[in-house]
C-alpha cells in the first residue's frame, strides 16, 4: 500500500505544481469530438486521443479529486474482478494486515480521470470524499464504476504565448492510466462482493 500511496502523493504534488507553478486555475472545459479530447484550463490547452473504450468498476484505495487542470481526479483503483478473486480467499484483503493486501497492492492501478462534464466531475469528487470519510471511520471501501474511453496524452500548450509544454507534462501523465470519464457511478463495495 505504501507504493500506491507514493504514486497518489506524486500525482497530488504534480497537480499542485501544475496549478501553482504553471498557473492552471479553475474553469477547465472539456470538448470531445471523434477521437480528440481537448481540455481548456486556465490559459492552457491539453489534447488527448481516445484509444479505446473503458467500462470498469474499481475498489478505491486512494485518491485526490481536483476540480481544475488537465486531470480532474487521480485514484488508486483495484479492478472489481481482481478484488472478487482476492476476496474469495481473503475477505479482509483491503486491510493492510490481511494476507491478501500484497496481492491487492500489486494489482491496484494508478488512474487519472478527465471528466467529460460537470456531472462526471461531481461524481468523481463524491467518490473520493466518500472514500476519505470511510477511511477515517474504519476502512470500509468505496467502489466506482467508470464508463468512457482510455486516453493517450498528445500535447499541452499555453494559449496566449503558444509555448509548447508537452515535454514538461508528458512524464507526469505517462505514469498513470488516463481515462475520459463520461459516466461515473459511486457504488457500495459490499453489495458487489456477494
């Protein structure tokens, strides 16, 4: 779990750097046409390409939901099929002391979401808030189903000056699975393990 926490922390620091040092502010807009997805945020334009469909449910193991910038939420997510397989042998796999914790950690994915609209953005924030609340209350897990598209980062440019920031942003975004979240549903994990 420590490595996943490190990845989530790294993404949080990267988001802070993008917001604070590069000047990305609130008001990110997302436009999607065909394969192209464009995020317009605080004077910067980020371009992505759809590279396939995405429909997966995850058990959340960490995260950060931002409301602006090129990424709207970063989560550590264990795919539901993997979680069910581990839970069959270790029902308490989500607890660090469990025999299934190491396997869950190994299979947990680093996910960065671009919300297609305000509704998806609100659901991503809701999922992260519920995860944080439940973690403080004793560890019950939150699940999230995300439908949309897998993305590939193409470019980042300052709109006013035309400066190309792709080489600065790409290393940060290549460390994660990029997903366009078009439909997001927050779910109770217990009902999914029955």
